[in-house]
C-alpha cells in the first residue's frame, strides 16, 4: 500500500503546497502530525472553522482570508 500526505496553506500574501510520498503508514502518520502542528502554529484555530478527522485536518479563517489543510491518503 502507498501512503501520501497532501499539504496546502494559503494566506493573503503567500501560498504553498506539497505532496509527501511515504514508505509506510507510520511515516505517513508522523508527517501528517508534523504538518497538522505547523498549521496550528500558523493559524490559531480559535474562532476558525476546523475539520479534525483521523486523515484530514483543515482550518479556515475566512475573516483573515487564510486556510490550510493536510490530508493522509492510502492507495
């Protein structure tokens, strides 16, 4: 089975996205947790729309025009 972690972040003045191909589920879980933590530090989830599922984390601050998500895919 292949594991992929997809990351995207966008603010008014910057945007970034990346896809990480992982050797196994543990590596994918670790990368997911690392990127989720990065989003929490970049976008304070207080007062934002948050989706927090085992393989999908998304935070949106519509007022500030900022969003980010990380998703773990198993193929």
